[in-house]
């Protein structure tokens, strides 16, 4: 059973009915529909300044963390950046949504290699090693992967490599109910760079110029706030907000599913 996607929210649905389609979800939040004397009026509202101020502070804190690791060995600074972003996202979302690090495997035994941040649905088990943060994650348990880079411009080839490895993994959710479209058979990747493209046009151009088999689903540059992906684009502090909205949608895409997790054990069981 597939629930019909009548829009991101009520405002979106109302706007569609008067043939006005906003360019991004953040624009929708700034619109209000009023009905008076059978005439619809659209009034543009100012953005929520409290949220904007908080997003600006978060953006500044993320950039300060990068500056604090300047001059350290790249492996140390990279680990610190991944941990800082992972802990930030863990606090943004409800507690049952886990933001992990480790390796993803599918029922055929293929591996993803090390992933920076795996966003788990929170409904399927994953397997940690005691006293470490590293997990072995089943492909069906992961909604998306976030690849964290110091600079998206100079490290884009590494993003492509990780995306290509993830596309080799296969997911089978079994019978499911979804909101909107079905999730892809492969685990999607979002690339996040502390530095990188200065404009959304440049970031979109980088994505479009990348071969499909190694193209991430979306990308964010923390310094400029540029976000492109999942039908949204933004710059400045709103980029962080758009990333959170996209993650939230992916986490709510599957209403229920029944993957055959026994397939992971069939080889050892039949031996």
C-alpha cells in the first residue's frame, strides 16, 4: 500500500491548488494561505528569526570546530570533524534515531568500507564491538550515509569512491508501506564539506557533472551554507535546516517493512 504524496505539508498542498509551486521547502514555511470571501490570498511571512539565529550559531560552532583542528594530523582532525557533526545530528533528532559509524554489509556479504556517519532508521538492529563506536550495520537498517570532508572541491574524488562502493550494496525491505516513493535499492550518500563551493549553482554543477554511478544524492558546504539535493536548494544558515528536513523525510519514508534478515545467516546455517 502506497500512501499518496499530496505534498510536503498542508501549505504545500494549498499552494499546489492555486498553481503556485515554491522552489524549496523553506519557501513553503514562509507562506500563509488565507480564505476570505471565497478568494485566496498568499501573504509572505518573515522567516522565524529565533530559528535563524540558532542555525547561525550552529553554523559558526561547526566552523570553529574545524578551525580548532587546524594544523593537526589529517586523520585526527578528520575524526574530530566527523564526531562533532555526528553528535550534533544525534541531538537534533529523536533518541531512537541513531547516527553511527562503521561498516555496512548486505545479505550477499558485500562491504561498504568505513563510513563516516550512518543514519539508522532505528527499527533494525546493528552490531557494535564492545567499548568502541564502530558498528557492523545491515544495509536495510541505514537510511543514508553522510560523508564528511574538509573541502568538497579538493576531495570530491573521495566522495565519488564512497558513493560507488555504497551502490554495490543491495537492500531488500520485503513487504512495506511507504509515504511517497519507495526508497532506493542502494544506500544513498550525502556529502558534507566544511569548505567547498560558494554558491548553489556551483554545487549543483558539481553534482550534475558527476557520473550517476558515483554521484551523491545531495551535498552541503558548511562554510557557505550551500545545500543542493532532494529537490531543495539553499544557502547560508538555511542549508543546515534543509539537510535536517531531507534527513527527516528519509527517516519517515518507510512506514513499516519486513526485510528478510534471516538471509544474512542462511550461509552459516546451511553449512
